[in-house]
């Protein structure tokens, strides 16, 4: 398992245990076809909507929820999450069931729009992994997208996010994608302005040095 994902598995579990809350509603923004992060949060969520701009990503999620024969097999990654959290691999089936039960709507979202979900939607928990820095690469455009993302958090609600740090572009499956070059200062200022009590921590991820970045940030925040 990637060091990045081991850190996220551990950090999210410690944070959720510390909060000691079960969230009635949650949304993951920019899920892609990737279920390992929702897997980390699902035991703490009653209804977890997943969202992305690309329809095919939501279809890939749907295939997994429906146990379609063409669905991606997430079990090897889910086992890695359980290991990173110091949990027994025997929990795999139950935790996968938790995720399938928790997943609610698969929503199309566009953070470039003033109303990204087309309604005044707000959630008790919002999660987002490696998303806004790819949506708009200019600092101003990124800040707009981030404000819209934070606007989805209900008052008193929680926000957890991972973002690449000090990076202009990164490589996925051989292709380079431009990103907004960010550091913790960008995040702390914006979270404060938007009325969040937040912690922003940087972590080294040398495993991605050849792919354009070797640090990432984790944001844990509560809306006042
Ligand atoms: C780097 S991927 C991250 C996917 C997944 N969260 C992960 O960590 O592997 C960025 C995601 O943002 C989504 N995205 C692109 N444009 C978007 C937009 N305008 N609004 C919301 N999401 C968008 C992409 O479709 C993609 O799934």
C-alpha cells in the first residue's frame, strides 16, 4: 500500500475516533472511481453521497455497489486500509457491507459552478481527496472552488481533505496533469476566512517524487 494512503487511513481513523460522532449525512467530492477513501469514513456515516464531474466515474462506483461482474475489485486496497488502521483483515466483509449500505446518491458535481450541486445542499461531513487543486490551477480559481467545497459543510459540520503540496503538475498512469501549486499557508488562510477551526499538516510522500510531488497536506476542520 502507498505511504500516502497508509497515512490517510491512520489519520482519518484517529480523527473520527477523537470526534466521536456518527454523521447523518456526508458527501465525498471528486471521488473519481476510487473507493478506498469512502471506505475509511463509511463506518462513521449513515448516508454517504459520492460525487464527481465525470459520469463514467460514477458508473464505475455504481458497478461496485451493485456487485456487477465488471466492477473493480477493491478488496486488496481495502485490506491495506485495514492493515494501516491496525484492524483485523476479518473485518473486510463487514466494512465493505458498511460502505455499500452507507452509499446514498451518486451525484454529478461541478465545482466551477456557483452552486456545485445545483441546490443549496449541505452535509454534516464533507470529504475530498486530491480534487480542487486539479479543477482550477490558478490560485484565484482554486480559492473559488475551495470556497464552494467548504460551503457544502453545514454549520457545526466537519471537513477532511488531502491535497498535493508544492506541485505544478503530476503524473497519473503516464499522463501529466497541471495542478494549482499550494502550501499550508493557502489552506489555513482560506479556512479561517470561511469560518473553520482547522488543522493543516504536511507529510512527506517520496514515493511520488518522480510523479511531480513529494509532499501532501491533510486538512481536518470543523465549521463554527
Ligand atoms: C485526481 S482525481 C482524484 C480522485 C480521487 N478522489 C482520488 O483521490 O483518487 C480528481 C477528481 O476530480 C474530478 N473533477 C474534475 N473536474 C471537476 C469539477 N469541475 N468538479 C468536481 N470534480 C471534478 C475528476 O473527475 C477526478 O475524479
